[in-house]
């Protein structure tokens, strides 16, 4: 019986660290499914900092786009997907329709045997962005969050590194 | 005895859907008091999507500015006001002072016999906006939220489509 | 035995008013450690409005940068530090390294005999900012919040003027 667990929160809210601890609590070695792509030095530094925090209990599986296949390939150990917001951003940059990709992710989540922990970002609690692309992105991110949260067994909102259980 | 219920949250946090379900739980047909104005195609599409989700259990009452009167006119059935942030934006665009309008709204809420559910947005959890108008807007929006929340019997913060009860 | 209490939330979420009430509940007169600097009229107006709300139960101690020393100097009465986000901003403007300053603050908090209430801001729940400085600021603000929250005995997230207890 699979178990779907979602951690959401703002930037630097501690959601990844909470999600990593939760994943290792489900068994190790665990698989870290990284959606980040190092397009520039800032992003590369962020990825390196995340990797440095994780220890030998992790195997890393980099997958910017095909999350459903990444889950099917790695089933058997607990997985941590970090994060859905970058995945959405990657889909949009690749001009891949995100709604079918979200459907495929939800289908894949439903058929996993081992647990999956997912990290996502809250991006809709600031002032309405000036440009239409940013507005479309935050709308899509909100829908991704809602649909994954609806499918999840547990949902936690991270604030200042602390967990608030939502579901 | 009236009952004042507030749903707040970010963009696409599922607050409107939660508020609609809560309103229909109070009785139907209910009145949907829409503050949205279709200034452009994006806004028109958003309004249409919201209307498509609502069924025959709703009567729609469009009122961008005079919320107090809209409440007095429709008293007798449960009302859903969606949303206070757009209403504030409409007031500012119309160069109507928002503080007396907020006082009038709170007076009207206090005299309603049938329940009122209100939706609002959290807009103050991002980086401080560059322009003074956006800063003034988020300050005003925060005060609207605080005063309506203080008058409310129930307040719920929506995250990823899920309710967190605050009051 | 000291007691460290943190209030976080968005702009105009009511966190300062909640923190003031909590501080006075610990004893009075209390010391208000103000990190705000009046660089312009908007900021001066905001400071004046905050001061007008506070009564004779408060002594004000203005300190934009040296929070650790301000705490050591004022130990003996309950202190309210408002706020850490402005303090971080002041450090960056003064080109003072923020990480050693944060370490010094945490050391000072650990040695206080009288309680300290701190206010901070959530700034990471909007769209990723366009400019690198704003991104660096929100990363640093998130780390400040996480580390102070980890050291705190109580953490409260303010939404629409209402407290949500996180820790």
C-alpha cells in the first residue's frame, strides 16, 4: 500500500529538510528524485547545497520532466520528489503541456507500491504579479498543489522550518 | 442570528471552492455576490470558469463596489461574497475611500439575519513590492482582512485546497 | 529562565499587535527594541503609527543593527524586538555580514534572563523575484526565521490578525 505525502511552504521555509527527514523515516536508502536543472551558477550552488545536506542514505535520480516514469522506475524504495514547482517550470520552459503531465503524475502516484514524499512551493500569497506569464504560472502551480494535495494521505505546510499539519 | 464566515488564502489555494461548499451547507438557493469586473479577456475567462463551477443552486448578484447595500438587498438567503480583495481593488480604481466603505461593510454584516460567507486573499507574504501603490494596496488588504476576521465567527486559511481553521 | 517567543506572518497580518499583547502579558514596563529606520516619509509614518498604538507601558530602545548588545543592555524586563526582517535589511544595507550577526543574536538570546518576544516577516510565499538581490534577501530572511524559530519556545504564525500556533 503506497503512501503519498506532500510538504508545501514558501522559499526557505525548511520544507525540503522536513521532507527528507520524513522520507528517511519510511526506510533507507531512499531515492531523491531531483527536478532541478542547473541553468546558471545560482541554481548550481543551490543544488550543491541541497546535495551536501543529504548523506549516503540517498541515491539521486535526476529527472526534470518525466516524473511519472521516474516514479515507476524507482518503485520499491521510498522516494522524495523535490520539487513540483520546478517540475512545472521545466514543463513550461520545454513547452510541454502541463495538464496531461499532471494527470500522468497522479496516475503514477496511484500505482506506486513504495511511498512517495513530494515537495512543492506556495507562490500565490504575494501581490498579483505584473506580467501575465507569472500570473499563469502561479495559477498552474496552485492547481498542481491542489490536485496533489487532494491525492495525498498527508499534507504539511512548513513555516520557519516548523511543520503545520494540514491533512 | 447571523453568522459571518471568512475564507482566506493565496491565489489558487482553493478558497473559493471551500467557501462555496460551506455556503451551500447553510442552505440553498444561495446568493453569489460577485465583485469581479471583466476588464479584459483574462479576467473574463476567470469569471466564466468560476461561474461554470457553480450550479443551479446559486443566484448571481454582481456588485463591484456597494457591498453593504448588496448584503441588505439579498438578506434572507445565505450569501457568498467573492472576493474582498477585488472589491478593495475596485474601490481604489474608482477613487472611492476604502476605509468608510469597510466601516459600512462591517455595519452591514452586523445587521444581517442570514449568514454571510466571505472570500479574501492573502497578498502580504511575498517580497516587499517595489512600487508605493502596491505597498499601499497590500497594507489596505491586510487591514480589510484583519477587521473582517475580527468580526467573523469562523476564519479558515486555505492551503493547497485544504482548510486550516484559524478561528 | 529566559523564554524566547517568535511571531511571524505577512505584511499587515497583525503580528506586531499580537506580539505586543504577548509581551505585556509577561510584565510591564516592557522594552520595545525598534529596528526600523526612518529613511523616508512612508517609513516615518509607519513608525509613528506603531508608536501611537503603544502606550505608557513601553520604553523604546532604537537599534537598527546591534541587536545582541541591545538585548544584553536591556535584560531584566520583557523585550519585544520588532522586527528581524528590517534588521536583516539594515545589515545588508550597511554591508555587515548577516550570518555572524545572526550567530551573535542567537548567543545573546540564549543568555537572556528576562523573556524576549521577536517579530519577523514571511517573504517567501510569492512568485520568485526577478532580481538576484531580492532572491538573496528572501533566502537570508528564511534562514533567519528558521534559526530563530528553532531556538524559540513558542512560534506563532499570524493570519488576518489571528494567531496560529506553530510551536
